[in-house]
């Protein structure tokens, strides 16, 4: 599935929890996205979690989650990071 195909499905949540978290975030439901990301106990969940805390403006907490994810702290736009995470999950 490509990023464009995923974005076209934004009318219904996907099955993979990490993608569900991004889906809810794209629909303005940060709390639901955070809850889902918090329940994913792997590096994928940590990466989404980091992005969500970065979006929230809690950069210290985001840095912790980036370390757990094994990802560098993002410096691109939030939309750019959202797209990068979604593309990585769709591969």
C-alpha cells in the first residue's frame, strides 16, 4: 500500500494499531491516537508516540520516545513526519 492509497482510506481506520493511531491523529483525535500508541509495546509504537508528543509540544517526552524507537529526533514538519511514519508502516 502506498502513502496515497493509505491517505485515500482516511474515512475508516486501518487494522494495524500504529496506523490506527496515525489515522485518529489525522482526524484531530490526539487523545485516541495517544492511547493507541501507548498500548503498542514496540519501536513502531514508540515512534508514533514520539511524533504525538512532538505534536503536543512536549519535546522532552518526545525525545524519550524517539530514543525508545531508535529514531532521531524529527526536525521536519509534523506533516512530513506523519507521512514518513505512515510510509514506513505501509512497507
